[in-house]
């Protein structure tokens, strides 16, 4: 150890030591933490909405009565007995809503997983292999992309006889028509990550191709995949609601779409039975909104510029608040601190 | 100890524009020899084929023709499965060559595991720390769990060197290992490479466009121009007594405190007149035809 390289290294080391000493209480750092979005009010609202509705879908069916039980109190407005009133045939809307939420979430989740797996396979594997495989996969992706989704879904659902049109059939059909867009996004991202030096370095180290994909490339795509998954769930939920509403949904499960379908057939709107169609519509809207809010937070990880804009705005607000407070207490605003910060942001 | 012999290496790339196809010859009949304990510097401008040679040596590209022979001390060729254990590479950009997602420990532990250099979890950990200490990254326990963005450029390049040496590599290809670093850090990293080379008797191929560090760091210099070797010889001879016009141009490009005023190198040597079909060989002390001359030079060694 007689070479001059010791001088800068020693300086580095001293710095490191001090830092290490300062943070001994810190939890071991991992790559995963970097992937978690920062907590913002919007993210909190999104998580609460999605968490609440998911809990309702999971636990609700255990607490309510039989949703298909027919009573002679048709179309009663919300009362103490029936929190959300009854349908035309006297079925409890609350019970129906709980089961329907569960059904919708089931389909949304299944489709989300299937579409993500399909898009990850075609997008990432194709882009990593390159050449013929990439050409073939992206041709296939592009063909699937231009297939008009909903009409195809309607045609397929129409062809499959009603008895065999179960939850999985609908989920499969929705997944097949919705993966292509994500696959293209993932392909573009993979093409960019694949050419980075660390991928080449791991290949030179002798890593097997599947390990390069799964261990070196995939973690860097996780935020994109997460965002695509959330998006796939939203579109599946809406697609399923649309299908069920026109009577082509799954026959063996009740979803929010089938609720709307029966409400429409039972003339809920002309009869003014708002308690019949508003709750399912609201659950769809709020769940979609919650997922979208979560998605915005994930976007910040993919595109740090968005985060900077938010932080800038926050800083500007803080400056403004400080300025007002100083004005109220009658003191002079310090010349450079608050106002100049605000100016640069604007 | 391992030596590498590159004979008559050619690499063509096919360029496609519309229906027209043209061929770009990136490396044109290059021959080189890397021997244990010696450093060969490959000098040339961007696009002269330096990095293509590195890619072929690390088996990221296949040569169009020509051979790369890697032999152990006793003359037996290295089997395909062990190639990557013997030949490793340090990349140019330390900010890009480490995966931001993984810890430093992961980067060094992987090659150890892939090449079966460790038996157990504790053994791996001990060896990772040992590698970090070898490249002057201490305290190793504090560095190992960090992720690349927490280290400086020089520290990252040390990690990259540790990763390259982890499998027990005897041949090291350093593709401009210091060009992305601060001037103040460069000497440290180069001296580290020099020390490791002496300790392990590594055969090093040092790729650079900087003649000054090439002279400081290497025993032999090979000058590449448009894929061909235009001058080769002991490093002092090539730098102090350049024969080929292109080498003169490179030498002029390096700032020289002795030379007053500014020299615009393009004016001093007419670039259009540079002829890359001939090669000056300092070992033989004569001009040769570049493609054929390279071959003769190797057989003469």
C-alpha cells in the first residue's frame, strides 16, 4: 500500500466512517425501498379508497344476508332495516353490493395479473432477445394492439354459450384484449435498460440469460410494471362492467356491472330508485379514482421530474406561508429567503 | 497465468439503410498478444475499433474472421466454459456499469458464485470483503451493503475492478477505465490497476485515447486507426519517436508544457493525407503493409 491512490481513498474512507457512525441505527438499505412511492396526500386518499373498497369486498359478504332472497317489500328507499334499500323484487341492495364488489375485484385482479404476465413476457423477453424474436413478438403485439377491444370482447362473449361463460372466460377475454399496450411500453423500457453497461457487465461475468432478465433488468422495470398493473385493473373493472351491463358478463358471479344491468332492466332510473344504481356506480368510480391516484404516485418513481415539480410547489407554498406569517406578526420579510425562492419557482 | 493471442481479427458490421446494405469494417486484420504481467495499450480515436476488439475479447461479439486463443501457462487452451473466469473487463463508465438496484455486495458476490469460488454464505461474504479491501475500499463492512449511488465515481470504478477480478481473472480488459473520472482520481485508479497487475501477474489490455496515461501505464502501445494497426512498439518509442502521421497527430493532441502557444493539431498534420494502409513496427524498425505487417509482427515476437 505504497501508491498515491491511498490519499484520495483515505479521504473517502474518513468520510464513509463518519457517515457510517452517524447512521448506525438505520435499517439495512435495500433496493426495494427505492421503489416505494413517497407518501403524499393524494397517495393516502388513493390507498384509503382502494383499501376500503377491497376490505368491503372481502369482509362485506360475510356480514350481510342472502343477496338473492326475494321479499315483498319492493323498491323501499334506504331505511334502518335495509341501509341501501331494496330492489324491485325486494332484494337487499347492500347485500348485493357486497357480493358484487367481491366479484368485480376478483375479475379485476385476475385480469390485472394475466395481462401483466402476458405483457411482461412479450415485452421484456422479446426486447431482451432482440433480432428475430423481437421482430416477431412486436409484430404480434402490434396486431393485438389494433384489434378493437370491446367489439371483440362482445363477439367472443356472444359466441360462448351463456352456461359456460364463467368468471375465468370473461377474465381471459379481457386479459387477451388488454395486454398489448403495456407490452409496447415494457419493450421500449427494456430496450433502454438492456443496453446499459451493467447488463453487459453481468453478461461478461457469466450470468445466464434468464438471470440477467429476472435479477438485473426486471427490478429496474418494476415501477413501470406496477403502473401497468394498476392500469390493467382499472380497465378490466370498467370493461367487465360494460360487458355485464349489456348482458354479456359472467353468468356464475354477480358483479357491479350485473347490478347495473338489473337496475337498468328494472327501470330504476324512471322509477327514481337512485339507491339501486348509484351505489354500484359509485363503487366503480371511487375504486377507479383510488387506483388512478396510486398510479400518479408510481409515475413519480418512473419520472422523477414530476416529483421535482411537486417539491418545488411545496417549497413555494411554504415560502408563501412564511411571508404571510411574517406580515401578520408585523416583522419585515427577510430579503433573500422567502420571496426569492418563490420567484424562482414561478 | 494466462496469455491471449489474437490473430488476424476482422469484424464487419452490416449497415442497412432501406434496401441498401453496406459493410463497415470495424476491425481490419488486427493481431495482438497479451502476456502475463505486461500491459498493452490500445490507442486510437473514437470509432477506430478499440471497443469492438474489447467486445470480441469478452465474447459479446463474434469476430467475422480471425482467432482469439486463450492459453494457460502450460499451453493448454482455456475451455469454453471457463473463458469468462479467465478474461474479464472493466467498463468505461462507472456510473452505468453498476446496477442501481443492487448492493455492492451483490455485484461482487455474483461472479464469485457463478464461477464456484465459494462454498457457503459466510465464505462468500468473507471473500467479498476481502476483494473490497484489495481495491482499497475500506471499511469493507460499511461499503458492502451500500448501493452504487452512494459511492463516488472513483469508488465505483474500484468496485468494477473488484468485480472483474472476483472470478480470479488473469486477463483484464480495461476499456478507458479512467476517462469518466476526475483527473485527481485517475492516478489512484491507474496505480491500483498497476498494483493488482503486479500482485496477480495479470495480462492487461488497456484501451484509451490518452497517450499520456498510455505511456505511464503500459509496456507496449498499439495505435489503431480506422480498424487497422498503424504503429506499434515499446511505449516510450511510440510516444517519443512517432513515425506514422496519425500517431504524430495523437501526440500533438496531448498538451505539452514545453511547447509554447496553441497548436491546432488539424493544421499541423493533414488528416486527409493520413494513410492507414501502412504500419510502422518499432520492434522490427521498419514500415510494413498494415494488414500483412501485423501478422509478421506477431510471428517475429
